[in-house]
């Protein structure tokens, strides 16, 4: 293999694929990145067996070939090279990759590419097409609610459902639920329902640029995998086996109080309350006060800590329904408010021991259910 490539392109490609490198593995090759010539371009791939990322970059190819080199060593080296052409030359007998740029010459010991796990080569003819901006916003508004508890693997994933022209993402961790829908530019050939690891979707959202072509998604039959393609990159992920909870049953069908409040004001109040609440159980009390249907009212947000002290903020609100005192995990409140873009947000509540529903005012494609906390007197 003999290849010449721009340092900038090589560094960008390595930054994309390196997130799939396995930090701890009994297989040494999984700590490596695959470098291979591929139809006039250079292909970089990394995998941890659960997720794999491939990226293609432009290159001048003089000799075909492939090898794998330690990802961290290679990426760290490339980041220090001058912003110029980089020459990569492989000695196939010793699997040593010579990396030369300017006055810098380096030899990196590699492992034969034959030992690298093969990544799927799917057929994208029947791929589901997803607008990049919609996809990134969906992941942003849903993935944070997925669980990080490995004891419940199903909840570490995001349920992705496609039916006709509608795509829905849902994530829950037992204490909260995020659901986001969007419309596809063209209907899917068949309905799809899969649980995709939240981390894989977050990585794909990071890779995708807003100006890119649509994201293509395919689920090869019988593989238990999903493959996404965006511009010059592909991401493959294992699906999570199991049955996702029937989240429709969790969403309250009615409410006794609907409180409209400025998103920015409530977020600021929650951030202040969290400073005091985080020392304890993260509980924040919300005292919703109004004076009749759609009358000016207010929400008093308060937190108390034996060690730190107490905090109280009053936010103007429009309250439709009965007054209510309810407690929530302030971290959960802050995280959902941070992903809502509308100027105002609605909080729908029923009782102190019933879940609350948070919705952006003026948009009907997102909702967030949050379980209440026990109110200590």
C-alpha cells in the first residue's frame, strides 16, 4: 500500500472512526483502526463489535493494500503533523506503516487487516431516508432520557419506529420518558421497529453535518443490526434484543392543571435550584398557583439542603386548572428544558403523586413524561 492524503482529511476521518475503538478488549486488533484502499479512496474503519464506524476520504493511491494500526498512536501522531500531504507506505512483510510528512518520518507497527472483524456491506436501495436536521434534533431530544444502567439493557436503547411517512423515537429510564416524531420525505417501504443503542444514535448525530445528504437507514434481514449512511461515513450497530415498554400506557391522557411558562425562565430557576438540591436527593418543589382558568399565576420553585441552604425562585405563569404542589428531580427537569427550543413550555399535572407531562408550546411533535418525587413535609 502506498497512499498520499491531506493531513486535514486524515485527522478528520480518524476523529470520526476513533469513537468506535474498543478501549478494553482481549482482541488487540480491536484497539486498531483499519486503513484500506477502496475504489480510489482511503477507507478508515474501527469497531468494538457492538458498534462500527467507517469513513472514506479522498487520497492519491499509488499501490493498493490494507493494514490495521493502533488507533490512539496513529490519531495522536497525525494530529501533530504539519497541515500538508501525508505519505503512507506499508511494508506487508512486517506490517509496518511508514508515515511521512514534511521532515517527520515515523514507523508504526500494525496487525494484518485479515484479523480485523468484517463490517456489513448492506444494500441501500430500500433504505429509509431521514432528513439530517430532523434526525439530529430527534436524537438530541430523546437519547438523554435513555438509561445508563446495564442491568436493564432494553432501556439503554432508543425505540425507533417507522410507519409510512412517520418516524418515532422513544427513550425511557424508568423515571422519565421522551417521545419525538418527525415526517419522512418519502414513505418507508415497510414498517420498522428496532431498539438501537442510545450511544450509537448520539455518535451518528455527532458525525452528521447539517448540510449533508439525507441519512440512510437499513436493517439487514436476520443480522440483528442497523446500518446508517451519511455522506462519506457509515455506522453499524448491533440492535438491542428485548421488548421495549409500552410507552403509550405511561403517557397521561388528561390533566387537571396546565401551566404555561417561559422556557428560559424556568430553566434558569431549575439551574439555581439544582445548586442546592444536588447535595441531597435532587428534589425540587414546584408550587403552582393560579386564580382560575387561564389567569395570570406563578410557579414557586424551591430547593432545600441541610448542608448548603435553600433557594426559592418565583416564575410568572399562566395557569389553567387547580393549584398544585408537586416535586420533581431537578436534574431531569433541567435536561428536558435544555432540549426544548420553543419560547414557552407547558407543564401538565394531575396530582402530587402522578406523572407530569412537559410539552413545547406551539409544537406537537415532542413530549416528555417525568415521574414525581415524594413530597417531604
